[in-house]
């Protein structure tokens, strides 16, 4: 079932991105998520010996996302990293849907994009300007987009679940990506996936 779901998600990704461009996707109805987020995991935090505090990794030593964040990161990569410029802020996306034979109900996988990330404390820009993402990212003045990485399985007419603290943030103009499993307290540079 997992392989079929993965193939279905890839097949509908382009269609979903196109459909989402001009409209907001909303969820209504009763129900609850049937999957719970996985607890945070990942490497300990360091400051790269010269980078901003609370940001680890570099172009030469990237910090790959934990295994339990890969499915969500792959989803956004497959979607072409939609961002607030072309889809607006804060939308739920349906990655796949199917009939659960055990319950004889329609279920879906959903994942959330949180819209523009503001980088109010300037840590990500400081990281880029320090050359830790490579020299081509220095002087970055563009914007960032945040994406949830937890994929939730819910009844097709179920309410959207409460989001967890796991995110990836992407510099829109350069493609540099960081992950966080503690809602922006720390960042881990992944590179340009």
C-alpha cells in the first residue's frame, strides 16, 4: 500500500500544484487525524565555528533531515517547492487519497505549507552571508518559505489536525534549505535538495 500511495502522490503532484495556484484549499467537516506526529529527533546543535548561533551545518558538512522528516521533504521537492509567490500563504495540500479497506472509508494524506517565513532574528540571512551555504548565497535579500514535513493521514472529510513543530525553511531565490524539529529554535542546513 505504501508504494502505491507514493506513486499516486507523485502522479497527482503536478495536478495539485496547478489547481492550488489560483485558489485556497480548505478543509471542513468532523473527524480527527489518525496518525500522530513522530517526536523530534536529529543531531545536536552547533554554531559551525563562526556561523550564527542555533544554526548548524554548511555547504561542506550538510545536516540531512531525520528519517522521519524525509516523506514531507520529498513531497515538497516533488511539488517543485511552491511558495507564497504562487500559492499564497498557509494551505493544506492533499498528497494522496484512497479507500481504507479495513474501515471502508475514504482517507487522505495531507501536509501543510505555512507561508512566508520572516527570519525576524536574521539567523538564516547571517548564515548565508557568512558563506556557509557557498559564496553564491552571500548578500541574500530574498524571502523564505516554511513547509511542514509531517504527513498526516485523516478521514477524507476529517478536520485538519493540529500541526507539530517540524518544518523545513527554504530560501526561495537560492534553493538553500534548513530543517527544524523544535519550531525554529534551532536550524540545520541541508543544502539545496
